[in-house]
């Protein structure tokens, strides 16, 4: 196999904005089929691909190697299960599934069938998170004691879309929370316990649109926050350690660029605005120094480059299914903590 023959399940926002454009700039992938009702859009944007009506058109095609599931979260389990049973490699848009039990079953099935299963946690490749990861790995902050990440928006009115309607896998915790949780787990592993408040603040809300989560790691506390009625944003990240602090405003530019129809290529892709560069404050003896840190470029395309290496050369998956499962476990613990109004201990 020299090219990965790929099928897309769904061509809404996720499929058309966060997946197809990345695949289009990589020679390792060849999009063969797209299951969608938006056939004219597919014909226009991916003329080499065939728009089909059913999942069987993809799972029953022996010329499809990989299936990318970009359907609503509540449909992930059944769709992925059908693809795995057909012997296809599978990428699941985040969140992996609506329940940990579903995720475990998919992991078992992928192992049984000898195929790869990965979860698209693309925000590991946000420019701000890559910068924080590097600062921590270089030890410039010392031992971390507080990690604070916010994903706030100003969307005061409930919209008619599945993420804001009652159903499995809907709501801000599954949507935005899965991004922040994955980042923390990627840096620090599984916590000892979870304390959370998950709520609906907007009038007419059918599912949660607010969360405040604390992941407990002994002395280290990771605080994750999101609200939908936030007219003015504070820092996106605040990371404090024994040696210093890093404060970062703004948000990675890749989503807006992809929504605007730009292709993920060129030296400026994923670059940050200079006014959004973070501030690093370090303590050296009795002296306190502050410097501006240029943000590393973001690169969602790296996920698919690493996935291609996994499929074609046996390399490590960019995100494993077990990592996707871990995120769902934290989401379930956060919901339990909020409902019971207590801290939930985790069995690692």
C-alpha cells in the first residue's frame, strides 16, 4: 500500500472543515468515498471522491482502507463498530464515544480484527498548547503546581444543532471539555480525583453549556473551565510552577483559517499574532524577569502525517484509542461529581 484509500462518514462542519482539507494536502491519503446528503458540496470540493448514501457503500468496499467517522457523537459507537467489523482502520472524531463502556468495546474489537483505532484530538497541535508543552518539557517553569485552561465563548442564544440538543454525547463538556481534558492527560496522565460543576446557564438550554473541572494530581491542580455567556475573554492558559509562570491570551488560528477555506500549507500556517504571544515570568534568586515567548506554529496536519506513518510503516499512533477512552472516563467522572456534588476518586 502506497496510498491510504479513505472514506469519510459525514461531511458537515467536522468532515468538510477539520478533516478533508488536511487530507487534501497529504499525498499519503486518497479520499475515495464520502457518505453524506451534501453530494453537490462533495462534488465541488472533492471531485475525485464519490458521494454515497449509506455506510455500507463504504464498509462493503474492499478498496477502502481507512474510515473517518465525523458523525454526531451519539452515533460514533455504532458507526465505528460497523467499520471495525468490516476490517477497516478507523479514526473517530472527538469525543470518542458517549460512554466508556462503548469505547472499551471498540478497543477490544479493533484488537480482535487487527486494525488501528484512533481519536482525532487535534488540539494537541494548537500553537499555544505546543508552546506550553515545550516550556514544561524544557523545565523553564519548574515543577508545575497549577494548570488553568479556559475555553470560553459568547453564544448566549441556544442554536438548533445536535451539539446543543439533548442526546448522548451532546453538550459543552463532551464538545469543548474533551479538548481540554485530552491536553491535560497528555501532559500529566490520569489524575487521582475529579471535582466538577457542569451546568446549563442559558435560557432554553437542553444540555450543559458551562463546566468548571478540577483534576487533582496531589500538589498539582489542573483547572478546566468553559462558559457560553462570556463577552470578554481572560487568559486562555495560566501555568504556574516553582520557577515561573506562563500566561497566554488568544486562541490558535487554524480553526478560523480552515473555516475560511484556507489550505493547511505554507510557512505562515498555524502562526500566532504577535500581540497574542505569551508572557513568561521566571524567578531567579531575588530577581523576577518577564519575557515574551514567540508561539510555536500550530499544525493539525501533523495528526494525519503521524497516522499515515502508523498505517504505512507501523509507527506509533498520534492518539491511541486508550487515550480517547481516558477522556471519556474523566467526562463521566465530572458528570458524576457535578450530580453528587462531591469529589470523585478514580481507580487508575
